[in-house]
C-alpha cells in the first residue's frame, strides 16, 4: 500500500463536506497553488471564506451526490451546523421540517426561505385536500441532481439582505452551470428498494387479542372465565348485550388477520438523470433531464417526477452578459390519510380487529356487514380502500430566470433579474360508493385546481475596487416579489358506478369553493464590504421592506446588519509559517424580520347563505398596532486552519432574540370576540404582539484531510459537527397559555410539553400512578389530583453529525452519521392504543402490551391492570406516552469503484463508477420504548403517519 501525505490548501471551513473552489496561482510562487473556497451568499453574490464575517454552512454536489431522497430539504440533517431537520411522515415526496438555529416564532412561519440561483421560490406544501395539505412538497419538483451547492445563511450579516423574511434563516441553492470546454455528457442511474427505517409498535395477533380481552373481563368481574366460555356467552347479563355480542364474536372468530400485512408491499425506488454541458469563451450551456420514482412500503403511496432544466450563458460583448435558467417539471403524488381517519392504514393495524377477515373465501375483499358495509367494530377494510380509493396531486412547475449583466465601468456592474415561477396543482380525492368513507355518500369526488404565479424582479448595482491592499465592495439592490394565488374546488356525491370517477358523473353537488389571494412586497437594500488584505474585514447592510397586508403606516420595516472580522494568520510573521493557515475572529449583529402570514384587518367574510340571500359574518379583529416580528441575531465565531487548512476548526456562539411575537390572543365576549363561524358560536381571536423569544447556543465543526493523494494512493478525510440549542420565551404578555399536553410560558421553550408525570404501576393492585406535584415524591392513583408540569421540549438540545471518506485505487467508502439528544416525542394516539381496557373491545391497540400488563403473577409490569371501561383514567395524557428522541443514525453509506483510464481506453468513456448505497440503514434509539422515527421530534407528535423509509440502492455513473 502506497501511503503519501500531501500538503494542499483544501478543506471545509464551516461545514462537513466538500465545496466549490476558485483557483488562483500566486505570481511569486510557481509551484504553489492557492485554492480559495467560494461561498454563495445573497442575490447571486459570491465570497471567498477569507472574506466572510458571517455564519454560513455549505454542501456541494459531491456531498449530496446520488442521495436517494426526493427533495433538497431532506439533505441537510447532520451535514451542517445549526440546522435540525425531520419528517413527521415517510410520505414519498413529502417535505421535511427544517429549523435553522431553533424556532424563531411561536405562531408564525418557522421555516427558512429558499433561494434558487439568486431568487426566491415557493416551498413547503401547497396542497389543500385532506392528505395533500400537509404531505406534498413543491421543492420535490426540483431535481437534486441539478444542484451544485446548498448554502445555509444563519446570522444577521449573511441574511439581512433578505430583510423581512430572513429571521428563520435562508437556504441558497445554486444549480449546475455549463463550463468552458468540449461537450461533456453524464448518465447516472440508481435503483433499489425501501424498507421501514425504525420498527413501530406491533399489532395484536388474534390469539393475543383474545387473551388480553379475557384478562380484561376477568379483572373487571372478579371472574376466571376462559376464552371458550366467553365465546359461549358466559358474560351475558354481566356486561351490556351489545358488548357481550361483540365479545362472543371475537372469541369465537376463526380468523387471524395482520392488517399491516394486508397493506404492506415492497417499496421500490429509482432515479435516472442525463446531463450535458460545455461551451467556449462566449457561450456555455447545461441541460439535464431527470426521472425519479419513490414508492412507500404501503400500497398506493408514491411520488413520481419528470423534470428538465437548461441553463445558458452568453457573453454577448465585453460588457454584456446574458444568462437564462429554465426549469420545468411535473410530479404526481399519491398520499394516504393519516391521524384518526378510519381509512388510515397505519391506524387500521391498531384499530381493526385481527379477528375480522380481510378477504372472503373466494379471494375477494371482505366488506363487512352488508347493512352498513363496515367491519365488526365499524372500521374499514383498508386493503380494499387502498386498491379502490385515492388521494392524489399532480403538480406542474415552471421556473425561469433571466439575468442580464452589463459592465458599466471596469469596477461597476449592473444586473437585472426577472424570474417568474408558475405552479399548478391539480388535486383529486375519490371514494368509491361500495365501502369506506364513500359508502354513506353513494360515492364522493373532490377535485381542485390550485394555481400560483410568483415573480421576482431585481435591479442590482455592484461596485468593487482595490486600492493596494484595501478592498471595497458596495451593492445597491432593489427587489419586488409578488404572489398571485387562485384556488377553485368542487365536490360531488352519488355516482352510478364505481367505475365512474369524473366529477360530472357525481350527480349531487356537495360543495364548492374558490378564492384569489394576492400578496406582494418590495424592498431596497445596500450592502458594503471592506477589508485590508483580508486581515481586517467589515460588512454592513441595510434594507427597507414594504409588505402589502399590513395597515397604512405599518407596512414598512427597516432591517440592518453589521459584521467584522480579523484573520491573525494574515500577519507576516504567521503567514510564513506552515502550521497556522487561518486564525479568524468574527462577529455580527443586526435586525431581521420573520415571514408574516398575519392579517391585522377586521373584515366581513361573504360566505353565508341566509335563506338564499348572500350573508356576511365578521372575520378577524382589527388591530392597527400589529407590527413585524423582528429578530436580533448575535453571532461570534472563531475559524482556525492548520497545515494550510488540512485541518480546520470552527466554533461559534449565537444568540437570536425574536421581539414582538405574533400570537392568536383569545378574546372574551366583553371584548367583542364572539364570531359566528358558519352557525357556530365560539370565542374570537385577535392577532397581537405578545412577547419575546430567545434561541442561543454553540456550534462546532472540525474537518481534517488525514491522507491526501492521487487515485492509487490512500485518501482519507474525517469531519464532525456539534450544535447546541436553548430555546426560551423571555416575555409573554397575558401569562402562560396551557393545553392538555403543551405550555407556552416565560422561562420555557416555544415547543414545550406540559404533562402529568407518570409514576408507573402500583405493584400491589395494578393501579396507575402519577406524581402529585408533576415531578417526583408522593404519588396518587387519582388522575385529577396529579398536577401538570414541564416535561421537556420537542427540539433536540444537542445535535449534529460526523462523516468519513476513504479511497484507494478507485475504491471509495463514504459514511455519514447524524445524531440528536435532548428532544422528546409524544404519542398523541396512545390514549386509544394503550387504553388499558377503555377502548380495547372496539380498538385493540398496541400488541406490545402483551406480557407487560399487570397480573397477580406479573406485578412488575409497565402497564396497569386492564379493566373493561378503563382503569382510573390511566390512558389520559401523561409522560407515560412521552419518549426521549435521543438517537444515532447511519444516515448514508456508500461504497463504490471508479474504473481508471487504462481500463476505459478506446471506449470513448471518461469515467465509469458503480456503487451501492444505503440511506437510513441503521438507527439506534436510546429510549427502548420509542417506536417512532426519532427525527419526528421536530414535529413533536407522530399522528400515525407513514413510516420514514430506509433505502438500499445500486447505481452507475457514466461520463463521456
């Protein structure tokens, strides 16, 4: 083995992974190449890491290459500091919850804005139907294979140029461009299968279910009946006639159905991408086509995408450069109901009785009682529903970007950017008339069209000048952004045949809706940069934004930032040393805004039918004092580089304070807060500014190139990052706001659980126990005597990742780990699935209870004695269903081989790589009770959604 160390100035300063580089050769050293890392910042501008005074984290195409995910937002977890991501659902093509340096709002938008090639794009779920409203993701229409780099902007000096919307962070996505040279073609393909990433709670078998019900009845009646005796009617007269009839049917049933097996299938996934690029001194081009398909492990749940992109750049004259970027895509998503819907297959495995059959003797689906087409406990046969019903969305997205750059003077450039984005989402829900939700309607069809037209206009003047060792840069920016949304929906019921699925075949109009919403904002900004030989650095910016929905006099907000840095390694006596290559101190502070979806106006909503006359109702409460949520981020950082940046270390402290938090304040009747909501009288709400919130913590990253050589030598790099987070409400006007499971109060985080504390099971009698004071000490078996108390936060308080990459003679192994500690997850359906007898006869629940519920022979069990009707409210909200989300995950592993030039000689191929890859292959939950994906903690609850997937793939990359 030939092992050789080389001293190269490479490495990632702020992140794990590789980055884009700009090469510059020193004039005075012909043998030395100085490589400066380039980071994309606001409005298409670039800076080298030596020039940055803010906090940024970057991943490039190499770091995210061939990851088997549908959208770029799912690539961030563990790969950059300060960012937590997680999916509450494993829906293919669904979106990930992304939090940059904590949660910056309690009632407003907490997700970052996304910038593609310098302009803002739509993000999140644009769906409106039950099943698509929260489970689709417009970012999934952008192919990750087209991404050159992803940069997360985190502090004031990095994000203030985006002003009013930057408080939750900014994610800058740069797509691939053509490069000068002969045409290059690349074809990549991978295919594989999906499985469930984390084992969920298991369901009951028929035998276990009968045993559990037998013990439940015997405990309640102080009897000792056998399953056979109960099947023979032994409980007649001792429980209600209907309950006895159900008990007899269950105990005498010959069936044993695993409802998860009924709906589970192999999840298949594939991705194919073809690209070409090239150009000359004046013209460069890049074009790519992509096909992606991802299927869940549950029937009728998938995401498919076809996309095409082309990017052209033309240097028309020495002064004029014109660039265009065009992306077009169409995707189709099939989603499934979640939560408490009887059609939810994840709920059905716990709510459907295993003693009901799934199919008849002839193999046809069993549809239950012919009188109501329901199973024995009024549930649905989810296998039939997944085969005959659907909830789907078809999304068309077109994005264009025209960039005209004119060099007015040697150091003065004007840029004009015009970028429209068109999104059209067609949603269809179909329930067949024979079984399920559609049975009572005689068939149900909902169809809708949700159209967005967004456009962004920018005018930018960039000035840069070098005076000896003094470098000055100034940018003047004007930006306008507008969203025009039009929504139209119609619903019909009663259809003549299950084969008819078009809306016009549903003969009874059942409902309609249509809205149009236009919002706009415009702003002006100025940014300035100064550095002295990159030794002393200073950045500043100011932006004024005007938002359409605020009241006159309150529409404008002023946002600013200032940042400074000093790199001691630029001093002459250190510059000549090989040991220290960077020692930069930097700090920044400023004022940002949070994205606002609030409306302060008092309005009439004209949507009432009053005896066939148009009626109106009050909608919203007028609050002329409503103002922006503003964020003041402080960032202090230290960047160290050793051995010409072979080893890099960064450490940062941040303190992000959100002022004027917007919240829905409940109003009493005396305050005029009664609202007639379609005939329902309820208390009103008023949007108001109610307090302050602080996110603070530390971020650390270290990266090292242990061995660096050519293809036939050992190359080994390692990296790790760690972030901490403390989220705290520091002011809250009007006092604490408590619910059955959460609290909002001073001194605690914005996502805090507030629950009674479970004290276990009384070993002497099987009663449930809770701590009276909510913490420790004396216990009680009376639920109402136990107090609620703070029990932890949704968000992890320590999180990060680690990676290693090693290669030798064409073989390469890359591993990426992620981890999180300190977060909590609450099972919001456990009152049914761990009901201890309250719902067990109708809804079996978790089979995990078997062997772990109290009996006279098992007094140390974790679950109380099951009693018909429940055991002293044992299944009500408490920490019994709160789990630690501490975990370590092998999020990605890749092993591949790249054939060398000798092997490919004469084939016309430049490179051929084959690889195998595993995504989410291994997860260790430190809480053995946790049966959900640990990254669900970003959402806090599970809602019985589709399980998060792990994937195994084989792939090939060919370039020629």
